[in-house]
C-alpha cells in the first residue's frame, strides 16, 4: 500500500486561482469546449437538445477519446460520478454512481452490445472507443429509452460505420497513431468515408492496439504480470443517403487477446459446504477445512482470446407519414465467443449469439408535447463450456416498449416524462440440474421538472421508479470462476445452485426509487453544476461474500434493501477567451437499509481541479485531483488507500490544417493506485507514471 499523503485540496484551489489570475492577461485563441459543454448538442434518439434534458448528460468528443484510455471505462473515468471497474488493461467497464453492469448499459450507436461483459468484470466490452465519433453518458428519465434496469445510466458510443450523411467534398476520413511509456503501447486507427454516385456512401475503418504488461510503482517487479492487451478491430459499411434519411448495413470484426491478472489455480479445488468454503481434502486430522493440498505450475499466464462478428442494419426516415416527424431503426446480429486460456490450454469457452432490434418514432409537436416512443426486442443464447462452466446454456428473450415526452410550458418551465414496460424470459437448456425457466415483467416510470428561473440558471428535480429483472448469471450461477477468484452461487434455492439453505429466499423484483436535485448555471464566465441524489433500491441483487480463504471467496447472489446517496459538483470560471479553471468533486455512499453494513466495491470520494489555457496553436490542460481513502468497506473487503493524481495534456494543432500532435502525461507523481471499484482492488495496482504521444489527422 502507498504511504499516507497530505490532502491537496488547499493547494489545488490556490494553484488554480493563481494560474487563472496570472494568465488572465494573456491573448490567445479560444480554447475548445470541454467534454461537458452541452448547449449545442442534440442527444441521439431524443426530440430535445441536451440543454433541455432533465438529468446530467456528459458528452466526450472524438478528439478527447483519442488522447488516452485503453478501454471504454478508462476513457470515461473522470467524468462526474463516473469511474472504471478495471480488470488489468484488457477489460474496463464504466461505473456510474457506484453502479456497473448490468445496471449500466453500454450501447453501440443506440444498439445493444451482445458480448459477455455483463457476466463478469474480466470480460471486455466489445466497443472500441477509438473508432467512436463521440460518447454520450445518460442518466435519469432518458435511460428508459434503452432499459428500465439501467438505474446507473447508459453509455452510448456513436460511430460512423454506417454513414448517416454525404461526406463533404465526397471524401473524408481520420487517422490516429499513439504510443505510451507505461506499457510500451502501440496504437493505430483509421477510417475513410467516400461517396459513390449521388446517394451511395461507403465506409471502412480499423484499429490496432498492442500493449505489454504495464508498470506500477513500489512492487517487487517493475511490471504487473498478465496486464498485456492486444486488440484488432475492423468494419466495412455502406448506406444509401437521401434528403429524407438513410439506410445502411455494416459488418464488424474484433479480436482481443489480453491477460487476466490475479488468476490463481491454487484455489481450483475449492468448493462450498453449505455457506462455508472448503479448500482442501476431507480427511484432515486437525479438522481444518481450509487446508491446501494441491500443486500447480504458477508460470502459466491466464488470458482471454476473444472474437466478435457483428452485422448491423440502421436507418432513419424523416416525415414518413402524418403525425410522425422521424423514424429510426437499429438491428444487429452478433456472434461472440471467447476462450479463457491457462498457458496453452483452453479451459473454458463463453459464447453469446443473438440479435437485438429497436424502432423509435418521434412524433410531431402535439401542443406543448414532443417525444419519442418505440419498441425493442432481443433474443440471445448464452453458453459456457469447459472447466469453469458455472452457468448452463440459457436462451433469453426480452421485449420492451417505451415512451419519453417533453413538455415546454414556457421559457421558465419544462417537464419530462418517461415510461417503459418489459417482458423477460430466461430458459435454461440441456441443464443437468433442471433449473427452472424464469418469466416476468417489469415497469418503470420517471418524471422531471426544469425551472429556468433566470435565462442562464435552472433547477431540476426528478423522480423515478424503475424495476430490474435478474440476469441469467444472478439466477443460475453455480461453479468456480477463477478469473475473479470466486465460487458463485445463484439466487435460486441451494438445491439448484449453492450457498446454503439459510441464504435461500424467494425472488422479488428489484425496484429502484430515485430522487435527484440539480442546480445548473450554463452561460456567462461562471458556470456550475451541483447535483445531489438519493436512490433507495428494494430487493437489490448483489454478490454477497459468505466465506473467504486467502484471496478466494464464496459468493451468493442475494437480495437486500440498499440506500445510495451521492453528490456531483463542478464550478468553472472563464477568465479570458483563452483561460479557464474548474473545480470538481463527486461522492457516492451506499449502505444496506437494515444496518447490515456497506455495499461492496463503492468508489471513494474524489475532488480536484483543472486549468485549461490556449496559446496560439497550443492547448494545455493541467489536472490535479485526490481520491480519498475508502473506509466504508463491506464484509471481507479491505480499505483502499488515498492517492493524488496529476495529469497534463498539451496539444498542438498544425496551423491551417486538421492535424494535431498531443502529449499527455497521467499519474505524473507515480502514485501507487488501488481501485476500490475493481474485483482486484487489493491485489492488482493501477498503472504508474505514463506519457502518451500521439498524432491525429482529419481530412
């Protein structure tokens, strides 16, 4: 663990103030808008722009994406209320307000991503942010467009694999090359879009990443074992574009090969005796069930080899018939599989095959009402075969209908309403334990009011009641999962899964009741956003640790009432056209309502600031923040120490061109960082000091 450090809060505040005052007299070009500038952005799939959407929405541009982050979670880490559920370098899921998959949905241009990332944190999200045009992070009523169970939020990665418009001058594209020092990373990405004839547009894109085991400070070895990551992505697409819309298709292919740090076969003989964990033979003289009597070659490196083949159909038509101003549709078929490999041996294969489709209709204004309604359907088959097949083959069908409406009363009052109803069925197949099918429905509702009491300041209050139905893993799990060093038991009674009869209970729908209050100032030199939320979840499904031996745990999916409380704040000031400063912070607190302690893997509070300034063709950002020690720990967790983060980005735009060279340094103080949101919070540290150098070009 890292040694104790004094808080940086005073130094950050004074440093930002001094930097801003010293630079206020400088004359330079205006800095580009930050990732949170929303007033001119139209939110995908909604009838309103972001300034009229009730809950906070964060948008990250392609330029920001390119400057760093090896996976989607790392790219989003640092947004208000957003962290990363890291698992080495190959996998990183976003965490929003303490929630991660399956309560945070990741989409590829509004369409579901049919991979295995919602099964386990060691499974990569198969969306390459490097090929995205922008990323939208949605919370609140807007999430009902995509799922009532997304109580954490929705991450929508927008791309251009199926062009929606004719390219300027008939041809456009972009190029990126990047490397870093912490993992000797080599990254390349390119895309090209060309017009053929009057309406046909063709598109091709690809990316490549090769990174070695990353470095971390204060370890016996300079590099963290099994944190290498390699990835190849490619896509070809075509669309027919007219004045009224477009329709197109695309084929995408992805390969990943990445390490699984913390994987330990010393525990492969562990199994449950009721709610107790047994890791040894059954005949010790001393009666110690936590004996250890097997051997394994620890030189083997565990890894995942992943392949995903995806076919997409997308389209949009404006003013198709009376009463409807726009129709959007999305459909995809995905054939996903990955092998979990120990040395040269494939131990387990996970596969997910199926399709997802949705249709959205935006109606014309009906008095003060504008809105979107539609239907979504998915049908998938998930299977696991091999040594760690802790799930049966499960066919899952899901159908949802949704409606989100906006009501513009006058310049001061704006209302937002949302509703969604879902049908879900899980059907195990060829299951020797004869685990039963699951069939149920869920309903979700939300409402919000925006009071713009001055032209540039608003107060938003939102309420929602959302229901979530269980994932197949939460119901049916039974078996060892070495990647996370766990033996998993599902919600079903122990005769069908495991965990002991005292932990059995009849399943009840998970119901979230959320209230949120946000004060925003969006114009003028002083901008701010202060939001507080309270989320009470009845029958919250979580992985309860029943017993632990060394780093190996017996977990049972269990339901309990929990309370989430949090705050997110940003305060910015534009000193000149070229210089601005921002203070920011967020905190989420999550506890069981019956006094049973803390919810597992909740990130600690974070606070800090950044200064942005421009000088000629140079744009610079200095960011400093502190993550507190996490003392609010769950059973069997350990405290994660605090750390201070120093990041610096310098970008040079070549005059009279769309070419840019950027240099980005992260963790410049070379802090030892332990991520409390990770399953590997106490065993695998995060990367140390890193410097990335890159070049991007658009034409």
